[in-house]
C-alpha cells in the first residue's frame, strides 16, 4: 500500500501510473478530513510509504500513531527543521 497526502497535482497521476505498473494500491489521505483521521487511515491500510506535499508533512508529523509508516517522500523541498523531525 502506498499513501498520498497532498492536494490534487501532477504528481498524483505519476503516482497512479507507477502504482498500476507495480501493482500497488494507492490510498489517498484527504486534508479535509482533519488530522484525527490520519492514524485511522494509516492503521487500517497498513501504509508503509506515503508521498506528500511539504505543507502536509507537519500535519503528518503531529500525529502520535503513524502505524507501519516507514518512508515519507515529499514532492517539494522541506525546510531544514521539518527534515530534521523526519529523521
């Protein structure tokens, strides 16, 4: 399972094609649902890798339970502070 946490953008289509190619399922996390739904979606779907915008990373980091999440891939450059929190 691969997650995506960003507003609609070009990278969504690229991810969709790549997931089709590698037979992965793409799980969207919508920012309109609020940060309290992130742990539920992560735990139910067992996402290990998530692609997100730089604006979504701080919201993701504010969640206490990230489930099986191992990899965070940002579409945009991150600030040094946010990048250090990911390590």
